[in-house]
């Protein structure tokens, strides 16, 4: 048992929550819940990134001062996540006074180490990326940012530089000593070759606008928005008890989209090393996941509106969306969000597989066992085989969660559910009851134990459905406790013989494809 600290990017307030930002946030929440189940002490951080030129301009367009503008949009994010069953320990805003104070200290520390110097910068800047671009990165004609496809701006101004070049070799050494730091592997190689090709010093302040944290001792400058933003991961913990989540024995995992991997895998550890953090105080993992498309198309504003995660959660329940995103997309790879696939998977995995298992088993218990948990008696090879299989799938699921592979964890979990359905068919309790009713009790008790294990194993992905399932089994909701590992390792011991069951109808209603599509787009 240990400490697990997981973060999402802090999202720009130039947009409201959408499927892409919901995706990272849901994965973070599910991983955190898994670690809670294993008894770890956990902390999850999300929030909003509010400074910089992009936001200053957008506020102006909206006719608001930047603070009023960011207050408004930040609130949209804060309100959205609980509707997706996401529970964060802190929702940080880069305008929070404790964050601003912490970043100012970080600046001073790095300056005292001699890693900041004043000079003049002249280059291209993409406001969309909040990042400088080199000439050769631009698309011609028109000097376009390769990501935003919009013209970059020529910037010439006095700036503080961070001596990033000095950290090139230490970073490469760090990556070599910490092979898990950048994941997945393919992305790691990209970053390493980028660093190997040479790092230039980084401009970390601006003078041509004012919406940012003032540079200590030179308030003509505001800090570069990424210097400010990356620091949120550490500033959020402060210097009290929560700082233990940054201690060498805690596991720190940053989840990011592939668009912002370089900032996290290069700048962030360089800032920390420069500020005197030891190698073991650098985060353990920066995981860059892929990008989602919608029905095969890049996420444009109109498409995003059609697939609003909050709308889907309101119609189908947050757990259904969570399950689909976690299960359908191999974490790390690009993936497509497809309405029809969502419904298909919903009907197949949730309705026909897990939902059906629950109603079948509870129906049989009502009919054959007076609606009570039967006694687990002697096993035949069929039960032995099923128990062994369950142990195996649960071990695979546990390992997959630990390896940041939610899709594989759920695949194994649902393989157990399928195996339980097969076991029902093979054991045929409706027939065995005529010849050996005691053994029928064992068969149904085995199945109830499988359902109890499943109800815990789905909790990271589907907390509400887990509660509903457990209520039908006569079990209390999952309530993780630090130091207590309750992620099931094998079947048995969850239910008490004689306790009443409480069937209350289908766990998942099934939807017809077209009908639901209409519901989703309403
Ligand atoms: O980059 N598919 O904020 P941002 C999957 N403020 N994930 C997506 C996505 C998509 N189509 N679109 C967005 C910033 N995301 C900075 C971060 S952190 C110190 C500062 C997710 O609002 C994904 O996690 O542009 C991506 O990295 C993030 O949103 C970008 O959010």
C-alpha cells in the first residue's frame, strides 16, 4: 500500500468541457479509484489554466476583464466533472493566490541557481499553442502553425530565458535511468530524439501583455504561461501533509494528451531539476494518450456540441460514457468515438453480458433459493475450473490497472462476466435442483460471489452501477479505506449465507440503435 497522485492537464478556459477533456479526466478518476480500492492513499488533481495571451484576448472579445471571464468558464469545468462521477481532491486555478505565490518562489529559486537570464527574443509565436515556433516548423505559404493552421505572430521583445540547453544531458541521463517516465514507449522515443537534436534556451517571460503572474523583482514582465501552468502539479500540494504526495515513495502520474507531452516531459523535469529537486522527486510517469475523433472526424466545435459528454451522461448515465471511453479506446492510442459503437458495446457488454448475468442469477435465487444467499458447499471440477479462471482474470485486471491500461483491465473484468454466464449454462441450476438441490445452492452461491467480485472490479469505471449492483446483492456500496485492499483477487467470502437478496430490475436498459442515437443528439 502506498501513495498515488494522479493529475490531468489543467484546461484552458478558452473552451468549455468537451469529450476530449472529459476523456483525460475520466481516466484519471478511474485510475485513482482503482488505487483507492487497493488501499492506497490517493490524491487527484484537475483544474484550469487561466493566464496568457490567448485568454487575455478571448476575455477582451467577450467584453469581460480576464478575471471575470476566467471565473465564469472555470466554473463550467468545476461543475462538469462531478456530473461524470469524477471526484477530484483539488480543483486548482492558476489564479489561486497560493499557486501564484508558489510559482513566484519557484521562479526565485531557479533564478538564484543562475538558470534565468535577461536578453531579447525574436521569433514566431503561436497564440493557440502558447508556444514559440521555429521557422522550419511553420507551414507555407502563410507562416501557419502546423497544429492550429493559423498564421503565427512575429514576437520581438525583452525576455527572461531559462537555460534549457544546460539540462539537455541531465534530461537524457534521467530518461535513461527512469525508463517508465515517458509512456507509452513510442512517445518516449519521440521525446528522446527531440532532446538529442539539441535544446535551445526557453523564453519564459513576456512584456507585451499583462495577464499573467508578475516576474518577481521585474513586474514589467509576466511569466510564460507554461512556466506558470506546469507548476500547478506541485503548488497544489502546498508544504503541509499533502506534500507527502510528492515524496520519493509516492507514485506521481501525469496524464496528458499527446499534444502537450513535450512540455511535460522536457520543460517540467528541467524546471524541477534546476530548482534543486532530486531525481526521486521528479514525477514517476508522464503518460501521453492519443486523440479522439468523433464518428471518424476531427473534433470540431459543431461536432463537439453534438457529442457533449454532459448530455450523454444525462441521457444514458455517466457510467455508460465512462465505461465506453475506458474500454473502447486503447489508452495511449488514438481512438474514435462512434455513436453506434457506444450503443452496440453498451447493449453487448453491459446489457447482455453483465446486466443479464445479474438478473439471471437473482431470478434463479428468487425461484430456487427463496431469494436468499445459499450456502457454498462442495465443489465439482466445474466450480474449480470457474474459480481458477476468475482468479486469473482478476489478476489480469489488477495488473492492467497498475500498468495504466484501463481497456485491458475492463476486458479481463468482462471476460469474467462472460465466463460466469457460460458457467450458468453449463451448471444448469434449473436442472440440478431436481436431483441435487444442495449443489444447486453451491452453484448459485458461486455465481453470487462472482457478481460480488464484479461489482467491486467495475467500481473504478462505473461507481454508480457498482452501487446499484451491490444493492441488489444485499451488499453496501464500496467504501474504500486506506490500508485495506478490497480489489478482489479471487472469489469467495463476500456474501453471507441466508442474507436476503434484493433484485430490483434490469441494471442496464437496452437501447435500440436508432432510438438511442436520436436520444443522444436531441
Ligand atoms: O493544453 N482527444 O489545455 P487544453 C483527447 N492548458 N484528448 C483531448 C482532445 C481530444 N480530441 N482534446 C483535448 C492545455 N484533449 C494546457 C495544459 S497542463 C500544465 C496545461 C485533452 O485545454 C488532452 O488531455 O488545450 C489534451 O492534452 C488537453 O485536453 C489539452 O487541454
